């Protein structure tokens, strides 16, 4: 099945006489008739749900849907996209280890890595995603455990050169972690281009309606954790009576280790109700992403021709620096996010934000409605001016999340707002 069909058909598989729509299992616990079976669940000898902090059927339906869409072997639904990033790193690295990241990360991810996880003793370096493979190689250390990037940078909108970055990662025996939030598995399937681990903020396009905060961590099952860099996967775990993850779980070693240790201990679990709503939203993801991409390209072309707009950044524009990479990795659409600058700088950009009527100023992107915000003073405010520039955030940058409203109404709204600058 193609991804548009998987949006609807993957995940929940009703049996004869069962509900056609995936049910909400709003329960923390599960009944068993045999004590030894529950013991086997705790020893990871049997499959099943024991407590909803670790797994839940409704969360499982969403996990299975996105796993199938991405072409992986398993997934974990988390309480937020930040939690998915956190679990991805902590499942591979601990105090004294090192992660190499692209510098154009979402501000929240940058702060998680550069501030919070540094306090836990994990080192991070940030390299320009446009650097050559040789330049990236210089950042690799003996204690490096992974490379991390975004399919479409937020808000720089650089498209990741998967071939280049995955080649560097795999040459050094490292997994490549990719945040696929802006693209979704409908527009890009990073596992097909060399990624090993995918994260999503389901809060954005997968939910699509701005109703639920959530995240997903997805495992390709392709990376070899027995290459000598990851002893935590190949040596006995005392918390499970000496279980060795690569021996017990094979291709699912990464995702099951994350579930039965980190999710168990940290509890950053998606609620069943949020999973239920997110799963419903995901059913229309393909239709929405086609419309988001179509509308965004039309808006980008409009802004590019507008006399009051200084510059426009959208990977689908032929004038864009990432256009060739977008054609290679995002042939069905470049998603719904645009950045642009208005002549007159930050003040002029804020004037546009303050004068739109259909679009709204919210700290969010990636839902059905059109939104604008000013990253330098909002989402990336905690970053220094130097780090903002490394992330692709200039003082005049306006981030526009193009919704699925009638394109003529979106254009009219922007026309009227620009007229007041």
C-alpha cells in the first residue's frame, strides 16, 4: 500500500465483529488470570500490556500506523516531540558521550541538547548542514554515538542532504537520527535515504488539528548495534536479570530497549486519549499534506513577486538553495512552512503579523490553520544572536505556516496585511 492508503488502513486491524474505528482504551491497567504470565511480562518473555506508562492498545494503534508508513520495525508514542528527541539520545548516549548535530535545529531541540543534556554530561557539537562531508568528519570523536538532523530545518527550511550525512554517519559506525516532523512520512521516508532512527512531533502535521501534544520515536531496525560502539546493547542489563538486547530482540533492540528502560523509568508516555485523537488526525494526513504543500508553493511564489517582500525561503521554489535536494527527497511536495523577510526589517515583519485577519499569531506550526510568528523574539528567543544565525534565524525572519484554507483567502489576507506596512 502507498502512504496515502496507509494513513487510513495501517495500525488498527479489527477482527470479525469488532469496531471498525480504532477504540479508545482509557485504562491504566490490564487484567490477567495467571500470575506466571504477569511475571513473564515483567521479564520480557511474553508480549502484552501490563501498565499504560509502558504500553497501551490505543497508543499501539498509532505506533503501528506510523511504523508502517515510515517502513520501520517499531515505534514509541511519547508525551511530546521533545520527549521523543530525549529518548533517542539517552537510548544511545550517557555521561561522557558525544552527539554531532546539524546546527539548523528547532530552538527547543537546541536548548534540550545544548543546555539540559549537557548538564547530564553528554557533549554536543553543531555543524553547518551545508558543510562538506570532510568538514563533518572532523567533528567525529571516539565517544561519538550518533548524528542528528532534521529533514526540513525549523525554521531555516534547509533540506537535509541525506546521502552526505548518512555516509559520514555510517562510515564511522554511527546511527543517523532524523526529525521528520515537517515532512511527515507522506512527503519523505528517511529510512529509504539512510536514516536509522526517526522522531516526530505529532503535535504538528500528524495530528494536524492543534489538539494534542505528542511525539513518536521510530526504529528502522537496520542499524548494527553490535559494532563495538554500543556496549549497553550487547552486555547484560541487570534490571532485567542479565538480558542482552541485541540477542533477545534482534532488529528491534533499539526501540524495545527505549521502551522497557527509558519509558519505564521516565514516564514520558503519550496519553491514550491523545493517541486516539492523533490517530484520527493521521488518517487525513496525506490529503492535508498535499494541500499544505500546494498552498505553500502558491503563497511562496506570490511573496517572491511582492514589492514589499525582501526575500522568501521555501524549498519548493526554483530559486531556493535547497531546491535540488527538495526535488530529490521531497518530490511530492515541500510541506507547508515558508519563511520570509519584509523590507523594513523586524519591525515591518511584526507589522504584517499584527495586521493579518485570517492568519493568526500562535506559537505553533503544522495544523490546518494559517499561522505566523517571529522566531527571533519568540520560539528562538532563548538562543544567543550568534546561535540564532547558526540556526538560520535572522532578525527579520517571519515564519508562515500555510494552512489548508482556500488559497485565494490566504493570498487576500497577506495582501491586505502587507498593504499596511
